[in-house]
């Protein structure tokens, strides 16, 4: 059974995933096109970092940062190759989006690379639309910027008396 839960990015097993992700992205893009948040950034109060677990083994991760512009930025999404195609990426995204909505943040943004076709397909399937650069990102031809407006929950109706 897969569970998605808050986890510490400094955990040794999570660190192995982050090293895999860094190696993967470094093989695809030059240094100036890699926008990798260091682990210290992932432990800050405005960041929610989660892991995907099968029993006690972590095989996926993702984070969302609440940004000063009133949006959340999804970062460090990764699922180990052996665990792909099980819906884990979608579960990670949904968990991060729920965290944003619980925090009253209703816009999610992300940056990914043009060579990560599986990630682009996942984000599109989850409702993300291509936008221009945001925040401090340069207009990089190797980057794809995406956004999704999250739907706040409908207010609960009180039963009508009588």
C-alpha cells in the first residue's frame, strides 16, 4: 500500500532519492538550467516536503513552497524508476495541492524541463497549463512553466431549521 506523508528531506533514504534526481536532471540540462533547491531550503517553515512510501521504503518525493506572491511552487518531484506507472506522481501532486488549499493558497506553479516528457504529461493530466516564467526564473528555452488554479472547497451548508 502506498502512503504519502510529510517527511524529513535530511533522512538518508530521502537523500538518496534527491541525489538520483540531481543526477538525472544534471544529465539532461546544463547547470544554468537546473533550478534545484538544496536540502536546507526544503526544511524551511514555508516548505511542505512529502515522501511516497511502500511500507517503510521511500521511493518518491515532492515539495511545495508557499511563495510571497501568494502561490505555491511545486519542487523536487521525483519517483524512482522502478516505482513509476503506479499513480504515485499523481498522488504526490494531489497531496501537495491539498496542503496548499488547507493553507488558503489556491494557485500552484512549477517549472520543469522540456526533456521530461513523462513529467509534462503528468502535470497536464493533473490540470496544469503552460504559462510564462514566474518568480525569479529567467526565460529559459529548456524550461516549461506551468500553473493550476486550485478550487477551494465549497462552503458547508448548515441544515435548514424546521
